[in-house]
C-alpha cells in the first residue's frame, strides 16, 4: 500500500474530497445520503452501547427513539424529494414544447399602436 506524507492513501483522500465537494453542492447527492445514513447508524449504535453499558435510563430510551425518528424522517424526506425531482424531470419536456413559457418576463406587452 502506497501512502503519502500525511499517512493517508490516495483513494482515501479522493473519497474525502468527493464528500466535501458533494456537501458544498446544492441538493443531496446519493453519496451524502449514504454518509447521513452511516452517521445515524453510528448514533443508534452508540445509544445502544450506552443502554448495554448500564446507563439504561429513561433518557437513553428517549434519545434512542428521537434518533430513530430523525433517521426515518430524513430518509422519508429525501425519498419524497427524489420522487418530486423525477416528476419534474418527466414534466419538463412538455413545458419545452409550449412556446408561451419561453417569452422573457421583462418584455412589455405590445399595444395596438406598436403593432
């Protein structure tokens, strides 16, 4: 395995660079969605370890339910957003055929004298 001066492999750096680039772009890419899911799984695992470690109180239980609820709601939202994007992509070719939507908004309507 070839390592650079900092100790990281080149493919690790490119993966980190891809993640940072995806985070800075508008919208949610599949890569960012994957990392969100991994972060939520890590949170749920740490809450489970706290419960196993003897910290089984109502607070840990509430945090566990909150993290599961957040995980579910974020995934639901992202699936709805993807469905909406697909629906808009299907409707877009129909809008391009309609020439009335391509007129510039800054153009003033013509009066009878100008025609």
